[in-house]
């Protein structure tokens, strides 16, 4: 734009930097680096020490856990004479010595123990999953008075030690006529499974409510939504509860020992206890019985461990 005399109007002319000058002008605006005079020495030393302590502690814990298992496995293949004349980590002379396993299986009535354990385990897990998922769906999806108080009571019941309630629990079981039956253990395993309900509630919160709303608009009932939408999506949590609760029921000793004293109702844990009297001095037979009871849980855990980690971690994020 020019003025009256044809000269350019300097008011409207802006001198812009050339493209070559722009990077230099931007660099000049940066804050200057302040030299404090301190130089980092051994920049990787802190990370190296942290990794060393972390992995070193893991190796120590793994060694402390695996060493007794190795000693027990070696002991299961030793003879009675080798048990007294060799050390705990000395290898047996014959790795094909299965006499201890045969004695533990036949004389210890391990087959009966596995049958009773399987029956109690199957019914208890089915009841825990069924009632736990129903309770989680109702607590998370329905809004009602006392909902927060109900969740608090669930958590409070999980904190209270079960040993402090055994007198009242024994009286209730005797009053119902369930003493010395498999139903006593099944009722206690299903009715006191608070941890499963908590896991299902946390996982249920990760399922979008929009799925329920769309199904309700299409005319679906809450039972249809629970059975066909919520339950299939809770598969990782269900597998997690099956493993965690299944291992707890499988290893439970106090409830079967107290409520099922009949020898024909012995489970795996109480069958191992019988070795303490009959084979009190033959620890190689006891070790063989322990190895037999470890095989099912080890195989199941290794086969389903990815579902366990998925069910535990997905319940912590939304």
C-alpha cells in the first residue's frame, strides 16, 4: 500500500524474517543452559544396583520355595534304608522305585480321598460361581438402599477370622443334620466364599453398562442379560475363582477333619493325615503321598495360569 506521493507507507510494512533466519531466531529464544558444574558420575550405576537387588531377591525366594519341593521329590523315590543313610539332596539309587507311591495309594486310601474331594470340589465350585456371579450382577447393576453397606459387610466378613466363628458354625451344622456328611463341607465352602463375590464385583464393573441398556431396549429381561451377556464376558474371572478357590478347597484340612470324621468321607488332606499315624516313621511314603496330591493342582495351574492373571488384572482397571 502506498501513500499520496506514491511512496510506500511504512506504517503497514512489516519486515518478516526470511526462512533462513527463522530457525536462528527460534533458537535464540530458547533458555540458555545453566552449567551447574556438577557432572553425573556412573549414570547406570543406580539402575544396575536396583536390578541386582530386584532379581537377586526373586532368585532367593524361588530357591527357598523350590528347594523343599526338590528334596521331597527325591525322598519319594528313596528306600527306607536310603532315607537314614543319605542326605536330603542325595539322589536315590533307583529312580524307578515306585513302591512308596503304591503304598501311599493303596494303604492310605488315596483313591477314596480323591473321589470325595472331586465331589465336594465340583459342587462347591459350581455353587460359588453361580451365586457369586448373581450377587455381583445384582450389586453392580441394581441401585437400592443399603447397597454400599452390603458391600462393606461382605468385606468385613472376609476380614473376620473363621476360627472365631467355629462354635456357632458347628452348632448350626449339627442343627441342620449335616454333620458327618459331604453336605457340611459343601455348605461351608459355598456359604463363606466372600472373596469370589468380591472378584466378580470388581470384574463386573469393567463390563460396559451400555450392553445392558441396549438389551433392555430390545425387550430382554435381567435374567437374559445375566445369562447371555454378563456371564460369558466374565469367563476370565470365573477361571480365576475356579483356580484360587479350587486350590483352597483342595488343600483344606480343618473343615473336613472337624465335620467329616468318618473314614469313608476322608478327602485328600485328611488321607495324608492318616500317614502320620500308620506311617509315622516312614517319611518316604509320606513324601510320595504329598507328590501324588500335588500333581493335579500343578497340571491345572500350568494349563490355566493365563486366565488367572487376566482375571486378576482386568478387575483393577475400567
